[in-house]
């Protein structure tokens, strides 16, 4: 499966490859930390299991000759030295935390793929012009602490440090407290140093690449998102005695909105997404017409103008539905995440690497948020996707193949080389 790494004298030497067997073994070993009975992983941010995964990464990175820095948000940077110690680094990595019923590859594949790049460069005795930083971002998933991607957000200046450290989980424990508990409350400032380029390797988390028979996704942009909390107010009334024409049924209004939201995503195909993910009917009694209903909605699209159209359509439909049934209504946008175009120079580096290696590839939009989307604010940034079986992610059955894992890491290797430069 793997091809041994050979010395390379330039960034276009296709003989330079990662060791796919070593990468796969690393993924399998890391998946044991937080392993679930169904074959997935539960490794929530800043738990003891997260500490164990961090410790293992640090052990491996140190063994590969990297120096370790940890910042105040717990982000870990493992640096492979370049010829110019003062040059801005090329940064690559992802996250190690998972969903409660997460898979074995979401996030951690990007971390260990980046580590494998360092190992392959060591094997081939390649000296790069710039340093390479392999990063593990804290709390990308947002499962334990909201919002998601908070630590990379602090790094990129999206959030102040105090905000990041003060985010609390359901028990009231803050990120700052949890970092101290597991010993990863590092001394380094968060961000503040130049980054020459950044790359994130990730599983697609969708089915586009697999269905198209493509091995590499050249990610050109990340979708913008808007999240909403909506409440419809009607009147609680007896289910047996209230005539249908007199009901002010809040759940009926929600049902009509749910159908509309689904249609809204389909209207703006192929990149549009629209979802109702949570709903609470009140008083939630089987023989009472619901007098109130709370639900969430979100819309996504890579075009900011289209996202604004989706927002306007959602608000207009809510007015229409509420008026038709005689309901009060409120809508609050609680989160907005702008669409993110990735840097053409990094996108082209990924595309060129895939072509050079003879790998089938296609341009793709990221439907999910990633740490790379924050990094794109401060440095030229690109992403590389590989397929996942049946498009499943955030699921214990999430799966990729060793061949996909190796291919993605090889593309990352050559994209990183294109940005860092080869001295010898």
C-alpha cells in the first residue's frame, strides 16, 4: 500500500510520499482513546480522555524531533524547524476532540496526517525553508463547550481570550478551568505571530466525493451560516372540545415552517442547506392543543447574497404562517458565520499536488465549519478533503479507507512543500 519515502530536491518530486501504513497505525492507536462499543470514539474536549490523546500526540511529535508550544487556549503547536528559524511557519493540523457519538477520523485525521508529513520529511532528510507547525486546536466540535471552533477563533482574533476561557459546559466548568485540570493551560500567547500559509486535511463528512468517484476534494470555500431561535405563541386548549377552525395551534405553525425550511434548502441547490434541528412543543400533553412551540432553524450557503435571500424568505414565511393561524411569533438570529473563500494560492497548491500525484479530484465547497475557516481571516489557507463511506460523520460508524487516508496525506505533503520551500 505504501511507497517508501526517497530524498527530494524540489517540491515537485513525486517520489516523496508518506508512509501510509504508519499513518493508518497511528489512526488506529489514537482511536483506542475514548473508543466506544460501536466502533466510534467519545473524546469530549478537555476531558481526561482528551488529555490522553494530547499526551500521545506530544509524545509522537517530540519523537519526530518537533518542539512543543501550548498557548493559553490549550492549542498545541509542534514545530519542525526550517532553514530560516525566523520565517513565518506553514501551519497544518486540525482537532482531536469528538462528538459524544463521534467517529475515528473527524479532526484527528488532519492532525495525524500532518504529523505523518513531518515524519516523511524526516525520513527523506528534507530541509524546508520555513518551519512547519503541526497544530491541535482546542474544542473544535463545540460538544462540551459552545461555540464550536472557539480556540482557533481566539487565535484568529474572532473572539477575545477572556471570552474563550470563560465558555462553560453544562456543569458550569469553564474552558479555563478545564485546561488547568488536565494540565494544558499553556503559557504562550494565543496567536499574534505571522502564518505564511495554513492547510487543514479532513474527511469530507458528506457523500459528494464518494458518489463522484473522486479521491481528493479541493476545497474552494466554506459555507456561510445563520442560526435562529424561533417561538410561535398560540393558545393552549382542549383537544376534544376546541373546533378545528378555532384553534391557534403553535405546533401546526411549526410544522408548516419545518416543511418550508426544507424546501428553502432545496430551492438554492446544489449548495443550499436549511435545517430545523430542535423543537419543543408546550405544554407537550397528548390531549392539549399546543399553545407554544420553540424550534431552531439554520441556513447555509457559500454566497453571502444568497444567504441574505434565504434569511429574508425565512422571515417572510414566518410572518405568513403566524398570521394564517393567528399566532404570535418571534425570531432571533443567534449566530452568523460568513462564507469563507480559501486563498487561490493554497487552493491551487492542493489542486496541483493532486494532479501531480495522479489522484482523481474535484473542487468542493465545505458544508461544515472548520478551524481553517477562522484561519482564512489571518493567513492564506486551504483545505483538502478525502471521502468518507456513505458520507457518514458525527457517527460511530464513520469510516475511510487506508488508501484515501494515504492519498490525502500525500496531497497535504506536497501542498505544504509548495508553501514552505525545499532547501535540500
